[in-house]
C-alpha cells in the first residue's frame, strides 16, 4: 500500500486541477436547458474512468439522463465493490449569492468552491483517484470494482430503479460503497448507517379564473394564498408533531441505546444554531436536535408562491397559490403510503372555495443498516488510515433513494463514507469541499479497496461455514 499512498501524496495538486475540469461542467439535471451539459458530464465521467484504467466504460441510456458504467474485474478470487455516485448537480440559483462563479471552481482557504464540489462530483472523483493510484502503481486493484454513476440523483433517481432491475447480472457485487454525505463534523470522520426517505408534492390552489381587484372583490371570494397558508398551518402542531392522520403509524421508534449513542457524540448545539444563523432551534418536542434530524420524520414547506411579490404595493387577490412541500421519512415509513395519507388529508382540509390539484413529485425510501458487518468495520479501518482518527457512526437526515433499492433488489449491504462537512453548503450558494478532507478521502478510499478485499475473506469463510449466502449484513437495526 505504501507506494499507492505515496502516489496519492505526490499527485495531490494535479487532482485539484483535474477536479476543477469536472466541476466546470454545469450538469444540472433539473433544468432541461442543461441536458446537453449533463450528457457532456456523463461523457467526461466515462472518459475519466477509461483514463484511470477501468474497463468497458460506457454510457447506458435511460429514458432520462444517461447512467455511466465502468468496471475492473481482474481479481476473480476477490470480492466485488459496486461503487455508486452521481454526476448531476443541483441548480445554482440564487446566483448573486455565490462568492465565485459556481462552475469556475475556486480554491479559498483550503476549500474548493463550486456546485458539485461536495455533492457529489468531488466525492466521486476521490474514488477515481484512488483507483488510478492502485492501477498506476500495481497495475491492478485489490478488489473487483463496478462503477455506477447516475445523472438523475438530484431529481429523484426516477429511472435508476428500473435500470437496476434490468441489469441485475451486470451489477452483481458483494457490497455497495457510496461517498455522498457529510462527515459528522470537521475533524470527526464518520460512517453513516441511516438515511431518511422522502415524499415530495406540489399543491396548486385556484380561487378565481384570473387575479381580481382586492377592493371590488375582496370579501366575496376565498383568497387562495390565505387558504394555502391555513392548510399548511394545520400540518404540524405547536410541538412540531405532524397532524396528518396515521402519519406515525409505521415509524420505528428510537431505541434507548441508540439515543444514548447519539447523546455521546460531540455535538455542540449552540454552535450549530449560531452557524445556521437561527434565532432559536425548533423541532418535535421530546427529541434532541440530532434525533429530530436523523431519526424523526418531518413535514416541510420547500417553496411558496402566490400573488404580488414585486416592489411596492398592488391591491390584488391572487387567482392561484402554489406550495412545494415534502416529508422526510424514517424506517419503516413507505413514501407511497405516506403519499396516500397526505393526499387524503389535503383533500379533507381544503375548503370547497378553491380548486385543488396535488402533484406527486419524487420520493425515496428511508434506509438503515446494522454497522457490525465486516464491510463497515473495514471502512472504519480505512478511514482511520486516511484521517488518523477512528470514525464515529452517525445517521443523516438527507436521502439517497437508490440505497434501499440496492438492499431490496440486489440484497447488498451499503457502506456510506462521506467526506463533506455540515457547512459544505450543498444545494446552496458557495458549495464547497475541504481539500484536506478530499485528500484524506482519496487515501481512505485506496485503503478501503484493500481492506474490503480482506473483510470479504472473512465473510466468505463465514458463509461457507454457515452454508448459506444470507443477507445478514442488511438486517435492519
Ligand atoms: N448527497 C445528498 C444526500 C445526503 C444529504 C445524504 C445529506 C446525507 C446527508 C443527495 O445528493 C441529495 O441531496 N439527495 C436528495 C434526494 C432527493 C432529490 C430525492 C435529498 O436528500 O434531498
Ligand atoms: Zn448527492
């Protein structure tokens, strides 16, 4: 391993220059105007995977943006890692709040600023460089690897489940590795063992066929902006509990031991609040902040639009009002079932004075895994080698819809080791990735491939011994 790690140290600056090229491609999956850029980014990903020595690198078409696949299968006796990441990024607006242009990656104070720096191109690139180091120095990898890099994660991975179901053989592996999450805190690397799920909706209300003079008609018809506000205001009680009937039916309650583990983590609530610029924190009563974000569901308004919002005053009754709302879900809530409960509730609380339209947008299942499996343990050792510190185990509030698909469709355990930071500004202006963490991530990834080779030996012996290929690694906590 020494010469692999030396190679990584020596090439540190080159990596940053190359990453800048990757980050320069505006692969915004949500905006149709960027479709050509998204494809160009897929091609760049494919070409890079060929450059570093992976084989059969290619685009796989889907009804949406292409998936990029590549592999190296030269170690018949070793296990196979399926690496998953995404090359698409979130839109950049509001553009005026960026200190430097989002697609001209800029290094300031040891951090690289650009859309996709942390989420997820920077973290995908980290693995490319770890592969490259192994290939350049040894001419081989210590494990077999398959890379599946998608272009629709930020818009809900709508076509990926079908792609996976249709390519089960191609994607056959022993473990999934993903780097698409933040670490617990600066200087505190972590392994993530749980993600929340998501159910996302748009609500449209119409109160009249066009905007009305608020003097001539105010008082005679319902105002859809008011109605929408009233509906949304009923979604949660004062204690932050969601009032949609049966919403909590399937929620797996936190176990006392897990709460104790959360409480032991070095979490500074005051600093957290100050960093967010929030006057006071708010969440479901009876739970700590980490519990609220990692292990409790929530209902949020993501966007609201109605009436006159320009400068000055305009006396008008808006004809329409619109809200984007989403719910983060926890094990064992099902996005489909929650969607049905949500729609029934909105229909019930919406008065007859407005026309209602509900649109289901994307969703994803929550995920949680036991972390005493050999792959997670292997990742722990790799991270310790890369960062000089043992990782803590955490859950996260964000969602990666495909993780539960890997578990359900391919029976694979997932190891989530991310090197972003809570203040990485993902999905926001000035997204950034700490270059020290990026470098530690390349080193950790290089060790991870080596470690997983050995961890899987243990698994295989165990499997042979038990005579079964169980899915023990995936058992929910
Ligand atoms: N990288 C994030 C997922 C993430 C965020 C994991 C924070 C852990 C902590 C991912 O790219 C993302 O943003 N996913 C979306 C999924 C959605 C569009 C279905 C999310 O969580 O909003
Ligand atoms: Zn991401």
